[in-house]
DNA sequence: CAGCTTATTGCAAAAAGTCGCAATATCAGC
DNA sequence: GCTGATATTGCGACTTTTTGCAATAAGCTG
């Protein structure tokens, strides 16, 4: 359930990154928050563990953690992105462009697409805690007068 | 090929928004740029048409245009989002989390997913110029030493 | 088309995010 | 366990994006 399960040290090194205190603390913070951690949440948790870590370092650490695949970044429509430990989410999100509502959907809805994309393009879709946009049921019906 | 085809006046009013000069000019700018218009591009084009329009107004106009469905917003991994006229893109994008490469894929790959999601959740997926993340072919093979 | 209501704008200030650089810490090699 | 090469950090300056508010303009009513 936590990143302790994965060998994040090896993963970072394999990708050519060094294992540093700030990176570990940022990873701990994302882990401690348990899903949808906004930058402000992460900054607060990091600050509790080590108040000397700079804002810019947190941003850079998150970039690295996302790049090596330990952390997943999502844009849920609210200003700012949110972060989660990779592999822990068992769902994806649908975000309504009109009202901003966020729905959760079953993880396996994406599996077909993932297979299809891998076959056609050789691209390995990151199918962990995806975000897709569109119109929720309410907002669809709220818009009958015109049809575009 | 341009937004002239759609009745953007009605669309805005239907959604309860007023039709204003800044909004029209921002829409024109997105249209003029033809795909992947960054904020800087839009600002430049808007400034040419009317130098008195404020930066903040451009951001707010884009939010509205996205919300009513006239414009599509994408995060291609580079800093900052890009904008396009809705309905004009005939492709989606795959963005590699590791190297940042951006691939284009056939529009219809998503159709199955769109139908599936609509059936299961009543959600109307915005299947116009989507962005999905993952690992490109090169970056997959570049990472054999460890397996998570 | 003049008057009225209220959404929208421009401005200024704040907040969020990015970047270059000198100082520091990681870690491979001995 | 040291040493050296170099990736990473903290800091400050900068850029980008967001926000509150008073002035303005859209569009409904008659
Ligand atoms: Mn979630
Ligand atoms: Mn495109
Ligand atoms: Zn909605
Ligand atoms: Zn790649």
C-alpha cells in the first residue's frame, strides 16, 4: 500500500538519478497523503519533515518521480495538478468540462484501449489513474436548446 | 475548417455567457493559429487585433471557450497548455512520460472507449484531440535492468 | 433606443511555477 | 573510508497564472 513495497532506490538509479534526501521526503509526502495530493499538501508535509527543503526542489523532485514512474500526476480541472503513488489507484477519473464534477470509473475500462494502442503504436499507455474529460450526465441534458 | 462554421454566438448564450469582443478575438486567435496554440501564440495574435485586451482576460476567455466546448485544451507535457478549435483535430496524442516525445494517433482508436464509457457511466467523453501518457517504444526498451 | 441589471473587463497585487548559478552532496573508483 | 567528477540543492530573480475589485459594457425590458 505504500511506496515501501517498491524498490524506489533501484528505480531512481536505473534511470540515472541519484537517491537524495529531498527526493525521499517528497516521495514520503505523496505517500502519506494517500491520493490526490496537491502541491500545497505536499509542501506542508515536506515542511514538517524538513523545513529547509526549497519549493523549487519539491517541483523538481516531483518531475523526477513522475518521470521514473513512481508517482502519477493528474489534472483534475482544479487549478494545479495532483499527485499519487503509482500503482495504488484502482480507478480512473472522468472530469466534466462544464461543471467540474469528478467521477471515478473502474480501472479495467481502459484495458482494451491500452492493448489496442500498444498493438497499433507500440506505446505503453500509463493506465494508472487516468483523467479523461467530457460532459457528465447532468450537463448533457442541461444543454438541449442548441445542437452545434 | 474555422469556427465560422459553428454558431458560437448561440453556444455562448445558451451556456449563459455574453458575447463580448475579447472572447471573439481570443476565439479568432485560436482559430488563426491552427492547432497547438500556446498562450504566448494566442497573446501575440490577440495583441495584433486589440492591444488593450489584458492577459487575465485572455486566460478567462479561454476558460469559458473550453467550458462551452468551442475550444479544446491540451497538456502536451511542455510547460503550459495548448489550445485548438474543437472538432478540427482528426487525431489524438500520446505523450511519453520519460522523454517527452509526442505521437499522433488515429482519432477512431478512442471510439470504442467512448461508447463503453457512455454506456457504463452516461458520461459523454470529449474524444477530440485527447492526450494520453505512457512510455514510447524507445523508452520501454531503454529500461530493462529493473522490473519494479 | 434609453434605462436597468448584472456579467465581464482592465488593472494591480498575489500566488504559483520556472530557471540560472554557486555551493553542496551523491556515489563510483580506488 | 577517502577523492574526484558531476548531479542536485537552495537561493534569488524571473515568468506565468490567478484573483479581488471598481469601472464598463452586454443584453433584457418596455
Ligand atoms: Mn483518484
Ligand atoms: Mn494535435
Ligand atoms: Zn457536469
Ligand atoms: Zn519516450
